[in-house]
C-alpha cells in the first residue's frame, strides 16, 4: 500500500488534527479489566456503577479493536456481548466505555457538486454518504474525478483499491491534478495482497476522520468498495469461513457497514466527511449481493447506465434510477415539484421509445407525450458535461436558460 500527498501543508494539517484529537481526549474515562471470557461474552469488573444496559464498551485484542454491548449488570461487574462472532480478549485486558454515535448532528447543509445531473436530480448534503453504481467502462472514474473538484471542502482523501498501476498515475496527473495540493491519496494496486487491498480504505477513512475531528470538511472518495469486499472475501475464505452468498462469507456483509458508517458528520463542533463510494457492479447486475448490501447502508445511490453511455451522453447517469435520500433537505418546494414533473416527462419519453421507433405514434395524439418528445432530448443535451468543462454554478438556472434558447 502506498501513500501520497503532494505538499507539506496537507501533512501539517494531518499532524495538527492528530495532536488536537489527543488533546480532546477526556482526562478520565470509565474502564475496567476483563475478568472472565467465554465463547460468547466477557465479564468486566469495576465498572458496574457507571454503566447502564445498552452502553457500548471497546477493547483492543489480537492487534485490533473490538466493540461490545452491555447486556447484564450486577454487583460484581457487567457482562459484555461482543458484536463480532468471536471475542479475542484475554484476562486483564482493559475495556472502556465508548461514546454515543447518536451525538452526531443531522446532515442537512446543501452541497454543490458542480455536476448538473446530480445537483438537479440527486442533490447532496455535506456529510452525506452516496454510492456510484456502475459496470466497467461506463465513466465511473471520470465522474469521481469531476466530484473531486467540488468546492466547499478543506481536504480530499482518496482510496484507490485494486486499480491497475498504470491508471494510478494517470488519475493523479490527470483529473486529480488541480486538487492535489489539498489531497491525500492511499493506493493499493490490484497486484498487492488481499490484506493490503482490504486495509487501504480503512487507512483512508482514518485519515479523513483525523481531518474531520480537527474541524475540517472532508471529501472522501473510495474507488471501489467492491474491490474492498473482494479482498475481505479472500481473507475470510482463507480463514476457513464458509461462503453463503455468491461466494461471499457472512463477515463481508458486517465489514461493509462498519466501514461505511464511519463517514458522515463528527460530533457537534467537529467537521464532516462526505463519502462517495464507487460500487463496481459485476456484469451490470445491480442486484449483486455486495451492491445490494451497500445500497441499504448509504444515503443514496447514483446509477450509471451502459445504454446511456453508448448513446454518448456523459455522465451516463440514469436519472430515473438514481436517488438521494436527503434531496428534500436541499430542494425548495418549487424545485421539488419541478423535478417531479421532469421525471414524469422523462419516464413517459423512455417508456414509449420502442413504440415511437416502430412508427406506432403520430404527433398530436397525446399532448403530454408531444411535450416530452420536444423537451426531453433538450434536457438530456443540457445535462451533458465533459470533465474539461466548467463546473455548474446554478443547475436549475442553467437548465432553464438552455430550454429557453
């Protein structure tokens, strides 16, 4: 795995963020020694007066951190049930109380990406987590590079997982070049071991968390989560774990949300991590187990369609199949109604495409369809955007101007 940062300023900010995080640690925290370990739980002594049922405790064991929930409290201590299937702690290991994740603020501050198709139909918020779902060769990396240029971020962290070595330098010196002064890039190429490819997104997430805890607004791009899942699958299978869904062991589907949930806003007063995770859809099957699991964890998904790309429309976003679960926090009431009407018009245009190609429709038979035939191609043309073009400033205004002209 390789790290890359192109200037001393970004490393200085990372060092300052880590120092700030150490200073912000509480002077006193509730902890106690593990006194008993069974196959499914552990007993922790000396902490019963300070905890309640449902609290979480963490401990380091086997070279990694584990988390459990308090399921029983008595005078002698508490019973801790780990979230993982196997507990690796030993007698004397210190377990400490963890904070509440619910202390994070709501995600509702609008974010302008500069990509018209997204700002119109799948608008994002600072701290949101969204997936880019696409097959190979549909423009996924190009769209990610366009998003990396979005304004409003103090720093950009990129994880390239399982990429070809040739593409790494092309990405850094091409689409990412204008943003390298505020970027940290973590790379694990496809020829490296599954353990290295599995670790790259975690390292990138840790870097992004350090910036966020230092008060910065961070854009995190992981390309791709699917290759992370492949690496996690290889590691789990090598450990003897059985495969349950198209060759994937159960631990893969618990590792994915643990990684993705780390993105988002920090505690009150901290910054935020806006996470953009690319999902490589194997064989263009959007119901692949990994894609399905990730879709349910994220705050929205953008679907890139091969048929749209073959028509030369880039970015090849399927506007009807993409959704942002936080769009209502961005749109005004008028914009929400406009987008609803535009989507209805595009749906009517697409569902009658074969009929019209066969000559089964004549103009004047349906006024709404006539309007869709007139306007939808112009909407598609207005949304066309190449990487070298200037980013969008006001997507709704630019669309209106394009339709008027």
